[in-house]
C-alpha cells in the first residue's frame, strides 16, 4: 500500500515537470503538418512542445495523458483511503 509520503513524492514529481495539461498531437490524426509532438500548457500559458525520438504513437498518447492521469489516480487513492479509514 502506498503511504501518504509516497503519494506526496509522486505528486511533487508530477507537478514539478512542465506545466500541464499535456496533449498528444499525432501527424495525420489530429493535425496535418510536421511531426508528432506533445503540446504543454494552454492558451497564454503554453510551454515548449515535447518531441520524443523513437517513440511510438502509443508512447506519445501515454506520456501526454500521464501528466493528468497520475494526479487523478492520486486523488482517487486518497478518496478511497478516507473511505476505509486508513
């Protein structure tokens, strides 16, 4: 079972990276020119796009979604722990 300290450390790593949300842009799927990339941030708070040499399309999608998914998973773990009274 993950301790609260472990959750805090995971959350800190997630929040210390490039600002989210992240979204995968796949050539020919949701944009039409250039290469695959991960867009970071939104609107006025856009960060640098991330490009990954040798990554599969599925890697781009997984990595982009992990930025948001990890935070949601941490929140759900904490909610469930509160329900069982840990």
